[in-house]
C-alpha cells in the first residue's frame, strides 16, 4: 500500500464515521416517530451548506453540518410546533371536560326539579284527600 492509498482509505473511513454519526443524530432528531419535520430538514440542508462553505467539498464536513443542523432545526422549529399541537389538544380536552361537567350539572338540576314536582304533587294529593 502506498501513501495515497492510505490517505484515501483514511478519508473514506472518516466519511463513513461521519455518515454513521449523521444518521445517528438524524434518528435522534426524529425521535417523535412522526418523521422529519420542516425544521429538521431545513436545518440539515442549511447545516450541510454551511459545512460545504466552511470546508469546501469535504463530504465529512457536509454530513456533520447536516446532522448538527438537522438536530438544531428539530430542537427549535419542530419542537415548538409539537408544543403548539399539544396545547391545542389540551385545550380541546379541557373544553370537552367543561361540556361534560355542564351536562352533568344540568342533569342533576333537572333531576332535582323533577323530584320536587313529584313531592309537591304528592303533598297536593294528600291535602286533597284530607279536604274531601
């Protein structure tokens, strides 16, 4: 093996290691299970562009930049969107719980009103028997 072959082999090993690191970070960024969001993809593209601009056509730098950018995009844009969606779901659940409580309160009031009417009817019938 000559020196240029060793450099090429070392470079391809570094690129493979960078690819594995990028895939690992990419999977960590998509941990929500819904796939990569806009922030993850945009951050990865921007990070790869910055890696290329800073280090030229170095594949490892582009992969690492893409992984770091994807992680940053996920942590900023995608997580905020997930938080907003969670808050909307909570608001919907709270509204449903309030409607259920209102329904139960109205049902209890109607039962009480019906009970009072039956009691008044019984008292009236008892009074009528006494009168007559």
